[in-house]
C-alpha cells in the first residue's frame, strides 16, 4: 500500500522534457578576428520564459541574438535549442558542425524582429508575411494568407495588406515585421531594440502589441531593449552583460531596484538618467 504522501512519479522522459531549456548557451565564445566579444558564456532560457538582456553598447547583446538566429558563426562552444545542438555538437570528443538540414529545421522555430525592420522592399506587406510560411514551412497559400490577415488585424494594419513597405511609416513597418515573425508560429522570438528607430509617439503602440503577444502566447522571448518599463513589465528575468559575461541576473524587480553589482548600478543609473 502506498503511503498517503507518496505521489505518482513522472516518467524520466517527462521530467527531462519539462526541464530541457528552450535555449542553452554552453561555453560560448564569439570572436570577430582578434576581438573576443563573448567568452565562456553560459545561460539558459526556459520554456515560455521572457528574458531581457541589458548592458553597455558593444557588450554583445545583438551578437547573442544573431547567434541564436544563426546569422553569425559560432567560434566556440555550443548553443542548444530544445536540447538539440544548433550549430555544433560533440562527437567522439570533437566539436563538429551539425548538418545544414538539421540547422534549417531548428531555425524554423525561431523568429527575430530587428531595429531596422528588414522587410523585403520589393514585396507587398502580405507577401512579406506569407513568404516564409509558404516556402519554409510548406503551408498552403490559402492558409498562409488567412493567417497573415489575422495577424495584420492584430497589429492594426488590415488596410495595408497590399501596400509596399516603403509607403509605410516606421511604426507601421515594425508592426508588419512583428506580424511576419509571428506568422511562423515561432517557439522563440528574438527582439533587438525594436523601438529604437521609431519616433517616440509610436513606440508605445509597438510595445503594446508586444505586451499583448507576451500575455496571450507562451512564446519564449529573448529581448534587447532600452525601454526599461517595458522590460520590467514583460520579463521574467533580466540579465546584465558586460565584458562578454553575465554580470548578474534575476527578476526585474530585483535587478532594477536593488542590483548586487556596482557595474549594474552604474549602467542603470546612466540609462535611467537618459530616459
Ligand atoms: N560583423 C562584425 N564584425 C566585426 N565586429 C563586430 C561585428 N558585429 C559586432 N562586432 C563587435 O562585437 C561587439 C559586440 O557588438 P554587439 O553589436 O553585439 O553589441 P551590442 O551589445 O548589441 O551593442 P549596442 O547596445 O550598441 O547595440 C562590438 O565590439 C562590435 O564592434
Ligand atoms: Mg545591439
């Protein structure tokens, strides 16, 4: 007879799945020539977790996002997505690249929104949004177009489906870029200073769209922003970077109000003074 305190134990596989981080950096090194930007970098992001990276200009925040997006070559260590190696794996004690097919497959789970929007200028808004779902995920045109219209409605741009990006304001272009990223149903959304290139009066509407995405989906987010109130609202965790390392990390209320490290205090002091 089991005692009343005994609980059914989860299967080992279920336990492992629950604990596998969505993103893991292990001993990551990134150098550009002789410039070592990231060194021995370790961190994990859990499923559905929203993590904001803060740190001085040049500390490597964009590089981290671009590595996850496979837009930069990893020069050392390993990155795992859902426990699977993204660029290299260890085989017989050697670090070897993963297959292009494997990487392409993992890459479909990751979406990124850039500071400079990066829309395809020769395509309409609708074409921008349906391109990858059709050509990368193999969705039918009908399904991709229906989803694109849904997303355009969510970002308040239903009337712009057939416009070209160049005819849109910066705020509108960024809302299209968000819709384009979400059209892939990403598990991971990477946001790199998505409001930095916008006029101040439209920053709020873009951030509100992202707040809504955070509230209504379980997408894992890795965010770089100077919008500290946004970071405080949406993040579960804030990581302070400097010199290629995580200086400290914790819940936003802790990092923003009572950071442990002088480096974080000085950085936040400067950022908050400028805003
Ligand atoms: N393509 C590149 N070639 C050479 N060096 C690069 C390249 N991209 C980034 N770097 C260098 O890597 C370092 C980190 O750059 P990164 O853009 O990641 O910083 P950041 O933290 O995003 O800064 P910011 O807050 O200004 O956006 C910098 O020293 C930068 O000069
Ligand atoms: Mg940057």
